[in-house]
């Protein structure tokens, strides 16, 4: 079975084509600057990195271009579109309507449209990808895989905010969490590597990068996660503020004369590591600035690492202990200094890092704890696209995703 996975953003379309018979990736790439001057498609062909510029004003044009390259005489990997058995879509917000991956139907599209109010920056472009595929390949089945679905098993006391209950009943204001597909993949993969039963472990997964979240997973189920109604809550991120006193927002709005749109811009795009450092949201730039002695870059990194450590402690308490700690995401997989800083002084929790192994681990699966550590500490590169493809295949075969 060949499955095309699409991740549609407001100005980009990422794709991967899988042959699920052997889990191989036949093609992958992305359209960038969609709807803007200078839009282009970049992809890998063998060992060659290819960039093709074309005017791509909207999602249907972008996906049509991607499909044409998949069947191209020079760059293609399939003969005809008929070889694509199904399309799996990343969908950011499923609210309470979707607790698992589903086949896309008119009824599902209507529900997804309702969910867009909770993710106005993400769900509309996700839906544009679905509509584009309906236009271009109307006979090919489609599946939606939700960032929020894995966290839908959280207990009510974990997802409710301290607001009047009617706010939840009227508007669905609660913690939903995100990165669920990643948390689900790396937690299960960690147990597979260790040869441990997934249904019997207490796991904390740290998906950390420009965006970031932690999840507390007991016996294969998410019981808490750091992101909330939106991806703003929780950890310090590249440009997002993370946890913040709501009173501070009211104060800033009054002092700066901000409206809701300006406030959203502040907390989503001008805060976090960028806001504190005044330099960049890119950790490579921050590390370079730290090396040159920049105080605010150093402070931004300290805040970033401290928030992660604090959540690990909180989730260890929520789980009643921790068996496995997993790092993933751009920073989690590649930045040894953050992993070392986060794990320092957590020996009381049974975490003993092998500093040498940690420093040599970059972008690869590895166990990085000392033999005497009571908690397994691991790096597991995430593979959300494969999880989307796997869920899509299971639904096409009439099975429930796991």
C-alpha cells in the first residue's frame, strides 16, 4: 500500500510518500512560500537536493505540482496517480470531536470546520489540503490524524482550567495538548527499543524544539501534557511565551494599548527565546551567542532548560514515579547541552545521565543513562509522518489505529 502524507500549513505543504510494505520513503519534500512571491518546491532525488520555482498561489496548485513531480519522468517514483492508495493528513486540532484518527467524510469535514475556531492558524490550511485532494484525486480515500487525539484520554481534573465551568460547557475551553502523534510514536518506540511492555510503563516524553511540549504517559495513555487550549501554554519556546500569569497580559494590554490581535502577535511570535535573548529563536544562533558571552542569550537558554526540568518534576509526581524519559524534536534529538542541563540534579528521581554518551548522541536512537540509573533516559527521533501513514493504512484495512 502506497500512502501520501500531507502536512499543510498556511504558507507551506510538506509531503512524504510511503510504501508501507517495507516502511520505505519513496519521496519527500515541501512547497514553501506558498501564496507569496518566489514560491518553490524542494525535494530530494537520490543524493541530489532539487529546488524548482513556480508561482503557487494556493494549496490546490501546490499539491497538483507535488503530484506532477511524483509521476515525473525525471524525478518521479510512481507511474500514475492510481498507485496512491490513500492520503493521510496531519490535522492540528480535533477538539473533543476526535479522539482517534478517522476517515475523512463530509460529516467529518463539517466537524473539522467547527474545530477551526480553536486553531485558526492551523486547521484552515489543513482543511485546504483535504479539499485540494478531493478536487485532484476524488476517488482516493483520505484520513485525518490529529495532534490532539492522543491527549483525549486525560482525566477531567487534568484538562480543566480554574475558570467558571460554563466557559468549558459553552466554548470548550480546556487543555487539549498538541504534538500527540509525536508523543505517541516516541513513547511506544522507546519501549520497543528497551523490550518493555508499553502498557506497563510510566513515561515522560519531551518533544522540544522551536515549539515544545511534554507529556506524562501512564500505561500507554497520556494523562497530562504541557500545551493547553492552544500551543502557547507550557514550555518556553522559540517565539511563544509558554506559561504566563493572565494578569500580566491584562497589564501589558493596558500599558501598551494592545488589542487582541497585537497581543496574540506578542505571545506567539515575539516572545520565548527570541523575546528574552533579543537575538533569535534559532538555538544555533543562541548557542553561538552564548559562546561569545552574551548574557541575555545565556539567560534565555537557562529559562528554556529550567521550564523543561520543572515539568519533568511535576509529571513524575503525577505519574507516581518515572520509568523512562524520552527526548525528541529538533532540540531534544540534537542538543546535548539541553539534555544535560535538564537531567542535572535529578538523581533523586533515579535519573543518572551518561554524560559522555549524551554528548556523542545527535539525531539517532540511543539510551544515554548510566547502567545504575533507575530511570531509562533516551533519545528517539520522532517520525510523525510514519505514524500518520500507519494510522491511514490501518483505517483503510478496517482496523482501529493503536
